[in-house]
C-alpha cells in the first residue's frame, strides 16, 4: 500500500466527512484500482458534498476505467443535475465526458 493511500485512510478515519479527505482517498484508491472501496469513498464524498463537480467527474472516470460505462453514465448524469447552475466548469467537463461515451 502506498504511503499516500495510508495517509488518506488515516485522514478520513479522523475526519470521516471531510471533502478533501474523501476526495483524496477516492483518488488514491482509483490509482491502485481498488474499485469497490474507491466507489464507496466517492459515494461518501457525494453524500456529504452533493455539489462536488470534480467528485462526479472523477467518479465517472473511475467507472470507465473499471469497464463500467453504464455506471459512468449514471454518475455523470447525476453530476449534471447536481452541478447545474452552480459549477459551469464541472458541467462542461461532465458533458464532454458523456459525449465521449456516446462516441464509443
């Protein structure tokens, strides 16, 4: 296990709803392809921080990397709804990602 993953796990253990900690944990788990725990971390992030555009974007990317395009589509569609009107950058990135799925 990487030092960064261990640090992210420890951080979240102390601050279980912290936006930064949950995002960092999910991203470190994504790097090592621990999909189940990665998806759980993203779920917790978005449960506590439902307008986190980067969270939706990277959660969808993790689904595509895991070979689950239906899951990516579901996450990104939820992200569009959650971020509409509050995060135009995330909306643009998520829209582009969804269009990329349609091209496959």
